[in-house]
C-alpha cells in the first residue's frame, strides 16, 4: 500500500447526483425551491440544526420518486431537499422520515439517506478515475460495503 | 500494477492506493479527494517512502 485516506463525502456535483438518483428510482428536480414533507413542524423531533423551523420545506433543489408528483401531508409523496451550505462546501440533504411517506423515501434512498450518499460517492469516483484512464470495477467487500477497484 | 481501492459506508469513504512509489499515489488521488469532500485522516505507508528508480536516477 502507498497511502490511505479517510474522508466524508459531501454532495457537490449535481450531474453525478442525478445519475445516482436514477439508479435508486429517484429523480433530481433541479431548482425546485420547496420539497414535500409533513408540512409543518410540530416539535416532536430535534428539528434541523441551525435552521429556523419557519424555513423547513424550502431548498435549492429537490429529489423525489420517479413518476410521483410532489405532495405534502399524510399519505403524500415526500421529497428530499438539497440545501446549499453557507460555507460553499456543497449541499446538505434534508427530509422528513415520519410515517409511510417518510419510510418510502428511506426504502429508496436508505435509512439516513445512506444508499443515496454511497451511490453519489461511487458515481463521483467512477467518473474521476475513468477520466484518469483507470479501469473501474464495482464490487462489495467482506462486510458487504460497496467497493470500487481501479486498475491503472 | 497501480491500484486504487475505494470503500463506501454511507458518507464515510476510504481510499487506498497500492503499487505506487513515492509521491505518485497522492497525485493520483488528489482530484478525487477534492471532488468527494473532506479528508479526515491521511496516512502514508512504507511504499510511499520508497524512492522510485526514476527518482534515484535523476
């Protein structure tokens, strides 16, 4: 081995995100400034750190299930919001995980949106390393985690 | 053979390089690290400190 880097993946590239969404049955709704959720903050959770509850439901872009029209409220079709970080480092993903509508988002994107973030990272890495001339193969490791093996 | 292995676990990513000599491994992954996000730790291995044949000749 030569070097080992640990890092945290941050959503920055919307084209890569759109491709990751498509693999999960989601679509990126660019420039959609609101995302569907319960509709009002009832105080039953800690909320989103650093944000005024009056701004909940607003975003810079949204992600929803392909073929489903955005709809707030119980039994609605909820969406994930992408909110640009104030420090310019990328986007934060926000969503409401309550009830059937929230569970549907987690079915598609993973609990805590884990699957979506992984697919995004895989897309970014695949694009970058193929551009550098590497042959990229996707597999899983012994713990079932997604893994890219890239030969140059 | 130069190999880059990337493991994903939610937002946690680990990038491991193999088969590179000297600083070439860092150059190979610099852009990838920048595009993925924030580096939380970076450790080199014995292979990193091995001077390549080309570097010795220069």
